[in-house]
C-alpha cells in the first residue's frame, strides 16, 4: 500500500499534524445489564485519496517507523479531552505495541497526560498482547503502569502463546478473549469449553473477562450463561468519533434487572454451594453421565448404602437399587430435553429407611445433556407435613 517506509513516515507524520488521524471509541458493555462501562480507543486515518485506512494496515508500518508513540500521544490527549464531557466512571483502553512497552518512560507519559487533562489514571486500561511478555524490559514498564494506577488488559487472548502462567504471575485486571474464539464458540464445543475455563479462571484469580467481536445475540446469550462479565463487538456498537459518544451513552440505558439477575451467583459460589450438598451426611447426591456411570457421589450415600460412597464411583447405576435406573429411564422417556423435567420415587435404603429421590437432567451452556443429578433425603427425618404427603403418595 505504501511504496516505501520513508514515504509512509512522511505521509503518517503529515496526517498526524493535520488532524487526519483521530481516535474512535468502541463501547465495552457489562453483560449483566448491557450498560457501557468504557471504550476502547481505536485509531482511524482518513486519507483524501485512499479514504479510511484501517489500523491493521498502518499500525505495523508506524511501528517499524518508530511512530506509534506519536500516535498514542495524540490519541491519549484527544481521548482525555473528549472524556471531560463524559460520566466519571467511563474507562478508556489504549492499545500499546510490544515495541512501545520497551520504553519505561511510557508509563509516566501516560499518567501525566491523564492527570493534566483531568482523567483518572485508574480509569485507564492498557491493552497489551502476549508477544509483549516475552521481553524483560516490558515487564518493568507494565509494573510501573500498575504502580501509577493504570489497569492492564491482556488483548487477543488465545491467538498467541496463551501461557496460563502469565495469567497467574502478571498483574492483569482484564483478559480479552479473541474474536476467533467468540466466533467458533457457538458451533464448537472445544472453543466453548476454553471460554468457560478462562471465565472460571478469571473468577478464581480475580481478573475480569471481555469477549471481543460479539456480533450475534446467540453469542451474547451464551457468554452471559457462561458467566462472562463484559463484551465488545458490533452487536453493541462500532467504533464512533468522540462526538457520537454521549448520544451512544444516552441510548444505552441499562436494561431493567429482575431481582434474580441482581443476585446472580458466580460460578465459584455455585460450586461451593454444590460441594456443601455433596458433603452432607443426610442428603443423597449423585451425578451420573449419559452412559449411566456414577461420576460423583456425596457423603450422604454412606447412610443410604452403609458402604463407602467412593466404592460406587465409576460403576454403572445398576450398582444401586433398581429405582435409581428406573428414575432415569422415566426422564429419558419424556419428550425432548427439558431442563426442568424431574422424575421422583420412594426407595428403601440398606437400613430400611425410606428415601424420597428425585432425578433431573444436567445440561451444559449449549443445553446439551451431560448427565443426570439425583438427590434424595430420608423421609423419616422430614417434617410432619412432609411425612403426611409421602404417606398419601404411597
Ligand atoms: P484490536 O485491539 O483487537 O481491536 C479490535 C478490532 O476489532 C478493531 O479493529 C475493531 O474495529 C474490530 N471489531 C470490533 N468489534 C468487532 C466485531 O464485532 N466484528 C468484527 N469483525 N470486528 C470487530 P480495528 O480498529 O481495525 O483495529 C485493528 C487492530 O489495530 C486492533 O485490534 C489493534 O490491535 C490495532 N490498533 C488499533 N488502533 C491502535 C492504536 O491506536 N495503537 C496500536 N498500537 N494499535 C492499534
Ligand atoms: Ca485491543
Ligand atoms: Ca483484541
């Protein structure tokens, strides 16, 4: 596109001075209520002859010509100035190349520009790619930016080296899952599992996850079910000039929330809650896979079977009284897969206690059945009204 690096340098320098390169702002939204939490600042070059030139064309040239610092300075100043009109909670994310990160003055330049133009450094997000982490010099710049209050995001996660060690050792506050995963996720189980795992890691290690390139409501719904906190993509808005940000903010009023979504539990909390059920000596909990093999059992199976619950793991459900297998046959006989469908029975334990057991299908994020949950509790220890209820049932 450009005949030589020196021609590019001249054209780029002129465009910067003449104001033909401007920041555009792409919204980043919270998936919980679709409110805009911030914007990624993306460079746009408008050329009289060539029209709008994409950063994917010019960033590499500008990097080779050592001109990305001039670009970043311009984008930062214009963005911070524009943000003076915006609500104070709005964050701004800037892309920084691995070359730029080698310069340890970058952190102070960024911090000073924010302070001078009244933008809080803690609302600044620096997006870096995995390639940056291969160099020691970058690490000290990253740490300096952190100490000055800026947040660090790992951009395009999944396209580079994707070492999980980096997620653990580096001070990321956000991981941005690359478009390619988001695109593949609705059709490919493997991509879905990877996105789910990264979201789970984020909840355990304390970073937030932004899914990039979200274009369809199907992707949005799946990400919400997985527990991903934020998203960016054409579904929520393209990158717009500064003048269009306030109207965009006004149009994106948070969606009204039901009591249920406000109290949505994290995956970790759900896991803790489920594991407390598994530890109960009173409640019978079993998970069997689609082939009816027992994958997991809780401590409550001891009281029911008077045998070590671990003994049943990996065995077919027929190792338990026939009522268990019958329950699942009843569920399977129901039309289609309904996550709310249940089958229940009364079964007698090894010690002649009567148990009420109930089975339900377990679906993954794509509503594919992955097995069955069975819960049970001894009727004898239930309350008087429950006893009456079961007496009638029999
Ligand atoms: P990126 O950091 O991954 O930025 C996201 C890119 O995806 C942007 O392309 C954005 O317009 C595009 N995008 C956003 N939502 C969607 C979507 O739903 N579908 C599709 N198909 N694309 C979407 P853009 O603006 O062309 O930027 C390309 C890349 O150039 C950026 O990728 C970033 O790596 C780089 N870049 C952009 N501005 C700057 C800058 O100021 N400095 C540096 N160093 N790099 C920049
Ligand atoms: Ca980016
Ligand atoms: Ca990206």
